[in-house]
């Protein structure tokens, strides 16, 4: 308290944790839902605040718009169903068979990483609670941490050794200066086993270039990890077009991709059988705006965002009525990451200008900026093309009729996603 006034109406948990370490991953899992958004307030209530409290409330609102919650979409729910089922089934297996993996493909800024991490974190919470937060496979005398999920970023210039070291870095395992590849593979296998890891996520896997020998060896090594009793989850942009499945064949009966066994696994004794590597390939698509079902899904998503905004003059339907749904789709092409950026920057401008609501005129002056693009691999498709503003190209201006009653003929189109 300062002169009878509170100093901060909210507390941030600190800088975003680096999820590619055990401590960072566990901290993120604990705090990912801990942010408390600003209270809803209109102009009349805001006007009664002192100057200092107005400043603090504006800061809280800005933090709220910068930390909008992860919303379910029809596409993410489909991913959740398949990925959760695969992870849980594999985790409960006691047979010494190769666990089928999962490949999650999609465009840049479509929320692939956040979707996978949220699903994996929810599994980790259930798995830890099931075993009273103890490692059920711990060896006598061992005090290793129980780490059900490991999240690792694929190195930009991936090689078998650097990939192994990235996994060992997640655990903070010591790495010798002259360690050869077989030793690194054995250390990786030991870390996964000793920490009770059930899920190994390798993000940005399409940074691998299949025309490079090192990258081919790295993919071969990654398939060997499937012999270590973990669910291997590979996340990347346009996996079917990346060449990662070049040696694979699709099995129509199971819907899975089958890849030949890893040469590294046979060379270093990590598997006892010639079982093919199997992967479920899932696509996390963007929103579309062609059928009634697709438009409804888009409007529902905008409604979810609208409920979390804290603008003083915001009214019901601010994002979902009139031509706004179509305008927002034109600006973002249905990519959730681009939509989030546009809404976040638009809310900041609405607060700074005093307009306190989102309109097409206000958003026309907002350029979609991707400040973290420098940390992404453009050649791997991790940075999407930002659509041009609707003002520079024709746009349908008709009234939005998605909520109209069309009677018995207005049935939902199937296959919308």
C-alpha cells in the first residue's frame, strides 16, 4: 500500500519460462493458468478511480490482452483427442514393443506448439497424480526427478550429436567434451528411463533438410528414440511436404504412416526387433470461411476472444456482428496467431487513443507485426505470409448472415474442417 492505495492489482509470474529445460517446463506447467485478468469495468466505474488506480488498471488490461487464454477450436479438439489417446495408451503399455509416435503438422503461427504443450502438460498432471508424484519405475537408491514429459527444440542445424545434446540439456545431464555418438545415445536412453519420461516432444522438426546427409542421419536417430518406451511427438510445418515421410508408406487400414526401422537403433543395439516405426499424422489447420459450419466456428472463436477483452466501451457483438467476422478473417486468413497479434495490438491502440473499442477503422491502422520472426526458420515455413489489408483488394461487403435462421434446409455442411 502507498498512501492508502494498492501498488499493483495483479502480479505477473515473471519472464516466460524456457520450456526446453526441466525447471522451465515444470514452472510453465504450474503457472500456465495462474494469470488473473483485469476486472470488467465500464467508463463510469473507471471514472471513479484515482489517477494512480487508472494507470494500474490500464496496465492490468494491457497484460490481460497480452495473455489471452488458449481457446479450444474444432481443429485443436481433434488433435487433443488423437494425441491424448496415443499418449495415454502408450504410457499404460507394459509390453516391450515400439510405441507408435505422432506427427503434428500445420502452418506457421497456427498454435501447434501451444496445443501440444497444453495436451502434454494435462497428461503430466494426471500421470503425476496417479503415481502420487513418484516415479513408478525408479531404481533402488535413485533420486532422479520424475519428468513424465520432455520438451526439446530441434537444433537449427541438426546433427545426431547436437540433437542428443539438446535432449540431455533438457535434463541438465552432464556431457563430456569427447563423448562419441553411441555414448550420447546411451545417455539419452538412460535419462529418459531414469526420469520416468513417457512423452518426448521434438518441436520444429521440419528444420531438418532431407537433402543433407546429417539431417537424414538425425531423422534416422529420432526414429531410434521410439525404442526407448516413450511416445515421440514431432511438431513441424507442412510435414507431408518436408520430405520427412519420403521413405514412409501410408497404411489405409490403420491410417498411420509406417517408416523403416532406424539404422542407428540397429547399429547401437537399442532395439531387438525389426518393427517398423509407426506415426499418426495430424494436421492442425487454420480456420476457413466457406461453409456455414466453418463460419459458425470462426464466429464462435471470435466470441470467445471477445469475452476476454477489457475495453471500456466494448459491447456484445463487437467482434461477431456485422462485417467484423469477415473483416478479421480477411486480415488474418484464419490463422489464430495472426488474429491474436491483431487483437492485442488493436486493444493497445484502443486504450491509448481513448476509443475503447475495436472497429474496422481502428484496425485499418494496425499492421500485423511478427516481432519473434527472427527466432523462427523462415525457410522451414515457420513464418506465415501476412495477408494484405482488405482495403488493397476487393472484399465482400454483404451483411453477415451466419446467425440467421435458415429453417430445415440450413443444415450444417459436413467435412467443414
